C-alpha cells in the first residue's frame, strides 16, 4: 500500500493524517479504550501490561470471529487509527492480526492504518472516539460508553453538557450513564453483566424518591448489595421494586423494608402492595375526578347546554354511580 497524506474531520476540525501500512508487531494496544478497559478492569487489573491485554483480547469470541472475516477478505476494509504507535481505535482488529500472524507472520506483518499527528490534542482524540463509538457505526456497549464518559469527566474536566454535545447524545442520558458507572465503582462491582441492573435502579424515579424521602434507611445501598450478590434473576426485577416504591403509603414502605431485610420475597412484597393499593387507586381516582369538576365547573355546564352527546355521557355516568349507592 502506498502511503498518502489526506485529512480527517474531527468535530469541527480538519486534521491532516497519513493513510499507510505499519508493522503490527510495533503497535501498542490502547489501554484506555473502553473495550480494552472493561475487559481488564472487570478482573481488577488496573495497570495491565501489553502482554496481558493481548492475551485477553485474543481470547474474546468477537475477536476470533473478526479474525475469520479478515482472513476471508485478505485484510482490513476499515483501517485502524493510530497515534504514534498506539492504536486508539481498532484494538480488536489488532488482536485479530496478532492471531493471524502466529500462523503466517509474513502475510499478516503489516496492517492498514490512519495515522494521526503525534501532537493531536487529547480533546480531539476523545471527540473522535466518541463520535465513532457513542453514536457511530461501531457502538460500544452501554457499560463501555458509561466508563468512557466517566473517565472523560475526570480527565478533561469539561462539563458533561459539553461532552454530550460533542457526542450527539442527550445531557440527561450522559449524566445517568456517569452516575450509574460511578455507583458501580463505589459498590466495587465492575462486572459488565451487572450494568443493566444498576441502570434500572438509578433510572427509577419511584425508588430514588422513596430513598430520598427516607434518608435514614439505606434503600439504595441495600439494593446495590443485592445486585452485587446476584440476588435478582434479571434486571427487570428492579421494576418490581419500583412498583412497591411507587405506592406512596406507609404500608408500602414497610413492605419494602421487610423485603430488603430478607424477611419476604420480592414477589410476595409486590403482591401485598398491589392488593393493598387497590383501594388507594380508587380513592385517588375519585379525588382527581372531584378536582376536575371543581376546576372546570363553568366549562362543564356550558358544554351540557350545547353538546347532546356530552349530556348522554353524563347521564350514563350518573346511572352508573347511582348503582353503587342504591342499596346503601
């Protein structure tokens, strides 16, 4: 492949790059890449060596599938992105090349690259990676996205609003991702498979509201511990907890506490609250109806004068209501 100079658009900037081939054995995995980061950090290895990264990456199923695809195509269709000798984007492809090179070192010695300037700013690097993997064609998993956003808030010191705008996602979504990832770190539970559980927990307004209303009770920490100990069958069970928290009664609160103290199953707690909640639902409905009548009294009376269908509906409602009280 003949080397050539061209440009790449990153954010609002045009950056000069080289399209070329480099010796793959001279390249380094990017330990901060979320796909690498989550694989190694989930095992508690905060400072992995290149050999450790390669061993882990080449063991992954998607890398093995990628190896087959690259071999069938005779090379890469999508070049990796390099700064210096560090692979910022394309670490899985580099791992696949390392596997291929073990059986045919000569054929797979060089890999197609887009080489960034060595002095490119870290901000532009993160913008590039975010545009590719947060909203681009090669998306990271939600856990990988969250870890990336969290680290960017720590490293760049840029506000989350600016990062969200760079990557074309909602500020509220970015904030929630960072919040969930931080909670996992604080709970010393960095297993990617647990992400969806923490996400369900921290996006649940009823649970968060009940926890905020009862600060003396460690509702959130206790639920986090249950997630860590894998006491939920799947993440959707957090929604069952939310159905309990949504019922704004003392009985519902006590039922939740009984469940958190392992004195009742989650399904039993939901059933108790659901049965007790029927009367409250009916009462709340009548309260809303009375407020509607009070707030729109003149409009209702006016519509009764001009809308015959509305009159019929009102009479049917009155007949229904009278049926409940005629024997009382």
